[in-house]
């Protein structure tokens, strides 16, 4: 009966809705067969044989149901019907993936045999049943993540990729449904690891993909698959680099060249450049792809006066192409890194820090500055420019996108001083600090000092973090990045009063409405009250002084938040600085006791006994994990019976004045 329900005539959702009701049964059966329970050991072989037969039959029946309709038929469908049919196909893909656990290679071979049989039909004079081929490729797509490192399925995949399929698909003179090519493009990218093992099959599929990117409906998926293949097979493809560059030149010259596709193909080419054996070879190739970007940048300037919107769109795309190149040139994670000083003795300057390498950097920087300046400091343009610098932060050795910290800092501060995308500037600066906090990385204390001046100026202007929560979050998160290496920049700053102002600002951030700002502020205070600089007593003395100054107010903010002032989901964040304070600060109990001693604080629902019990429990735990549960119970008691509703404390804590 269940097989009959799957075989009901008509396209799923569009013409019948019965077949889709059987998914749960077939999935449950497959999962049961994977781990049969309450079945006698002697019965398992016969059960598995019968079960596999039923599952395979169901897969073949669903394979028929997911075959795409003729174009004339699909034109009659509404959007809801098309979406429903697509959803049905996804459910089938999920079932195929589960069934693979039982059927294994047999299922894989069956799907590939269906493709080969359908192609053979054309050689005997018949029409190619493309809807069957597409259905098989679609199912094979769902199995790409199921294969191991050296799967038996490789032999079956060789049969598929050795066939005429992709040669036929690459000939756009053939009348083939677009969906077939779309599914084929997607499948190639899904099996990138196969091509990494069997590179001799790459030329045919890459030829198809490069033909496909010239078709707008295929360009983005085709470029994604090209990028996936080049990432996995970069070392194998270095001898074909000139072909890739030529193909990109042809593609980028077409009027319909898709912006996203251009970025992905440039990233793909950059993967191959990264794998070249010498820096000299890399330089020549980077110069060539920068020529393509330069050409687009010049086109921006040409369009600017008569078509400003088109110029901006192309300008952002041009910068995104640089981002893609920077990402492609990053060294893979599995490449060993030699840090400065590990080679023994004085090392010569790295290639990218010598004149020829620096010339590439100047060229990239010139493109950035030209577009940013020409497009009147547009926000989207600034975002894209900052993304270019970030690609260099991920590197641990010099490279064309690893700009000197001074250059990046000057660019970012100029944008911030103009009031453009300050949040992006702070985020980029935070990433730069993190990348220069690793062992062996250059010290950028001077640059950090410049950003601290920027932040102090922002705090003086804002006064209240609630005035601009997004900016407040950005500046607090920047401060959080300083604890690992650059805390001295804060504690040694003069005049001290400006740092006190900054601390009170971060204190006030603990009671803003936005959760992310609160979390960032909690992280800051947890780090500050627990910071240990035993090897630098002068630093530790300054930190202790700041903590003792802020301790009573910090305790009050924490008790207020945990006592019902914050939302329930924020209690864990607020508990972190509380635990650190108790574990590290000898005056913690005095500060907390003083806050809890106030009548009606933090909530009129709490008795003096409730508060005393709470204090004793958390002090006994000394910052251990159980403190979180105690804090949540205290929060519930503070809220009383209305804890599930939006709660307003009887009185908000006053903001600490931030003026110097």
C-alpha cells in the first residue's frame, strides 16, 4: 500500500499530495534498519535483506516523482506550487542520505547507472531523458557528504566523470533544460574532494563550468563550483594558471558578467596563485589579476559623473574583488608557519617587504584610496575597503595584503574622524589588535594608543552608552581585545582622569537595554577585576587602583542586574564578573554587602534574609560554576510571580557621570 501511495500519478504538491505523507514512514524504517532493536540476532539478516529491498524500491519510486516537469507544464504553476515541489525534492534528498547508511555503494551505483543508461539512449537514436539524468544528479548531490577519505564510490564516480555527460552539457547548442545544467554545476562543486584525489578528471568539468559562467542563470553556481575545485586542487592546477587568467579575461569582458561570479572566479585564481612555488611567480600573477581590478576601477571613474549610482555599484564590486583576491591568497591552515626568529640568525627581509613586493601593496592601496575618495566616503565603500584590510589580518607571514599597521591605522582614523562608518572602523581595529596579539606578531602599542584617543573622544561625545548602543558595543569590544597584550596602553595613559571617564562609561554600559552591549561590558569587567600582571608590578598596581575605585559601583550594577534589572537570558553574562570579583578581590564581600544592605534594593520582593542567604552562598562558592544557578534563583525571587512578564525595576540605577 505504501509503495502505491508513492506511485500515485502526478507531480507532487502540484497535482497530488499523497506521496509526501509517506516520508516519515520510510525515514523511520531506514533508521530502524540502521539500528534494529528488540530483534533476535538470527532474524537480523533476513530482516535487513527484506528491508533493503523495500527501501531501494521506495528510493526508485521517489526518484521518478522528483523528475522535473516540462517547461510548458511548470509555467502553469503558481509560486506556491513551485516552492512546494522544491520542498518535496529536498525531503527526498534527506531520505536518500538516510538510505545510504543501509544501501551504501549499491545505491550509489544505481544512481550513476541511471545516468549512463540515459546517455546511451541517445547513441541508439533516441532522445536523452534529461529529467531522469537531473533526478539522478540531484540524488548524488545529497550523498557528497557521506563519503569517507578513500571511498569505494570513487570507481563509480570515475565512470560518471569519464562519460560524455559534461562534454554534452558544455555544448550550449544542445537543447537541454536549464535545471539539468544547474544541478550538474552544483554536483561538481559538491565532489571537490574527489577531484583532489583524481585530478585527471578536472579538465572536462572545468571546461563545462567556464562555459556555464557566461550564462547569467548559471554564473553564480558555476563560479562557486570553480572556487571550490580550485581551493581543493590548487597545487594540481598551477600549470593551468594562464588558462584560468585567459578564461576570466573573456568572462569579465562580457556585458552580462555577474559581480558575485567575478569575485568567486578571482578568488579561485588566487587559490592557484597561492600554491605557486616561488614568490616571484606569485608577484607576476598577482600583478595580472590586479590589472583586471584596475580596469574596473577606471570604469568607475568614467561612470561617476553621468551615472553615479552605477559607479558606486561597480566601485563596491571592485573592492569586493580585492577582498576575494586577498582571501584566495591566504595560506591554507595546514601549511606550517615559521615565525620571526625561528630560523636562527638574522633573516633577510621577506619578499613582500622588499621593493617589488611593496609595489604591489602600493598598487592595491592606490585602488582603495582612489575609489574611497571618488565615491565621497560612501558607507558601503568603506565597509568593503575595511574588508580588504581584514584579509591581511588573518595571515601570519608577510604577503601582498598584509599592510603595515601604520597604513591601516591612518586609513581607519581618517574615516572615523570624518564620522563615516565608525562602527566598521572599530570592528576592523579590533580585528587588527587580535591579529597582533599572537606570539611572534609585531607590537602595535603605538597604533593602539591612537585608537584609544579615538575612543576617548567618542566617549566624551556620547556620555551615555544608550545614546548609540552599536557604537558603544564596538568601542567596548575594542577595549576587550587589549587585555591579552596591550592593557598597559590603558593603565599608563595620562591624564588618568580620562581613563576613569572611560571606565564609568563601560560601567554604565551594563544597564543599557541592548543585550550585546551588556555582554561586552560584562566581559570587560570580568577581565579587569581578574587581571594578573605579576611580572609587571607597576601595571598591576594601576589596575588594582582602578578596580578599588570602581568596585562598589560595579557591585551595585551587578546586584541590580542579577536582582531583576536585567533579563533572564542576561544573568549568565552578569554572573561572570561577579564570580571573578569574588575569586580575585578581597573587598568583594564588603562591596556586595553594601549594595544589598539598602532597603528595597535590588527588589522589594526580597527580604533581608533572602539577601543574606544569597550573599553567603555566592561567597562560599568563591566564583565556582554553581554561582550561576544561585544567581538565577536570586533573579527569580527578585522578579516574584511576574517573572515571565516584561519587568521594570522600581527605580533605575543612576548613570555614573562620565565627564572628566
